[in-house]
C-alpha cells in the first residue's frame, strides 16, 4: 500500500470526513425510507427518477455559483459552520417529518440539507492539496473518500437497524445531527486560513462577480486537458450508478412486500458497492505506482464489465450484488485519479469552483442514468437496461480516462 504520513492535519481531516459521512449515510437512508419505502408511497420507476432529480439537481444547478465561496473565504470556516448548519437542519427535518404534512416544506428542508452536504464534501476535497503533496496526494485521494464512503455505508446500515427497531426515523436523525456536530468540533482544530484559499475577495465583490467566476471556472476546466477528460470520464461512469439505483429499488420492492426488508436489501446492495469502491480506492495509489494508470483503469473496467454481464444470469439478490460491484469497481479507481487530476492541474484560485462543477456533473449523471431506466423500464427488462448503460459508460469512461492519465495529457 502507498504510505501516507498520519500527521495531525491528516488525522483531523479524516475524522472530520468520517463523522460527517457517517451522518450522511444515516440521513440518506432515512430520507429514502420515508420517500420511497413508506406503505403509502408505492413508488414507480419514473417516481424514483423524479425523487433523485428533485434531491440532486437543484443544488447541482446552483452549486458552481456557490462554489465561488470556497475560493474567496476561509475554507476552514466553511467546514466548521457548514457541519454545524447540517446538524441544525437535520433536527429541522425531524420536526418537519413529525409535525407537518406540507410536502413543499419537506422538499425544501431535504434540498437544503443535501445541498449543504454536497458543498461541504466538495470543500473537503478542495483542501487536500493544502495538507499533503506529491505521491501522498494520490494516496490521500484513495484513502479519505474511501473511508468516507465506508462510513456512509455503515451509517446507512445503522439507520436501517435503528429504524426497524423503533419503527421511526427519529433516532437516526438525532444521531446524524450529533455526528455533524462532532465533525464541526473536530474541524475547529484547523487554524484560520490553513485550508486556503490563498487570496480572499470582499463578499460584496464576490456576489457581483459570481456568474463571471463560474464561467471562468468552467473555462479553466475546459482548457485544462487532463482535468477535462478526467471529468468526462467519471461523469460517464456515474450514469451507470443512476441506473443501478433504480434497478436496486425496483428489485427490492418486487422481492419483498415488507418495507423494512426492501429498504434493507437496497441498503445492503449499496453497502456492497461502497465496500468495492473502498477496496479499489485504497488499492489505486499502490497500483498506479506499479503500472500505468490507464492499465489499472482498464483492468477495473474489464472486471466491471464481467460483473454486469454476470448479473444477467444470477438470482435477483446476487444480481444486485454483482451490479453494485460493476458500477463502483471501475469508477472507484477512476474517481481517485480524477480528484488528483483536478487538484494538481487546476490552480488554487479556481479549485473550489472546479470541484463544485465536478460535483454538479456527477450528480447530473446519476439523474440521467435513473431517467434512462425510468423511461425505458416498461419496454426493456431492468437488468438488460443496466447491462447496456453500464457497458456503454464503462467503455466511454475508460477511453476518456486514458487520455486524462496518459503522457499525452500532461499539458493543457
């Protein structure tokens, strides 16, 4: 394994991320259970795609503009106060679920919470070059997101168990709120200014030039060849994850009438996906030290393709496990290298905007994959759809990742 020095800053950023993403997992399962698996909500494929669109796209549309904030004010404060705000909104969500029948208020609260989640995670990726450099940057890009993903999966499993025991999402939301507070407290250990940005602009000036700065961020990404193709690559492969999301929910609901069991099956399939992404993410830094990056990504792409083909011939639950492997094996390694490409090739002055645009792209890709399955699921069996979408996006993703990580992509 590629070694990473466990400095105080590395340990602190790891605990900040792990505690926050454990809470994310609990929140996401609680929301999914409430919106998609409640007895009164018999959700169809188009409705599943609509829920994903409502929860992912609104922030994605404004995310690049909000990402300007990460380039003009202290990122340490964003992490601290962002996590504290997540804790407060989690409790607000609980109050809305328990005491209000307003679907509009529920939707607004969920959107606010998920929007803050995505922004904090984007900022946590932005700050990593301030903590480590060189080969250690690839290592930390493998370890930290992987640890965060595993933490989210563990949080999801915990929420499923708690919800089944108490027949309520109350306890899960309260615990998630406490975890966000822990993340905020840990982040206060960073000194002011230590996480960047290098230059700060007055808030009034920031507001007036937000659109201009977003355009600049997109322009920098578009003109930076390694970053551009890396972003195209991971975005293509995330489309398959959207298809997998719809397939897992429909399969679970068809297999089990009990909502808790169906939710458990979905959480289990996503846990398998998280574990696969974790193993691949941790292995990637070592692998790319021993072989070319494009060779490693080709191996992962072949494994993903074999798994999704195998899912066509397996029983439903095993098929979900294979599909979860397929949609996270190749992207698991690709995301580590995509993060590193953006961190290394995008200047610090535009890095926050770049990661906000990155987040927008992969969220939109998930919705696209879900929408494709939703539109075609009445005409084509769901696992056939998953096969077609996965093989296409895995292939495109590898082609673009090869350009991003080859010697031909070292210049802009």
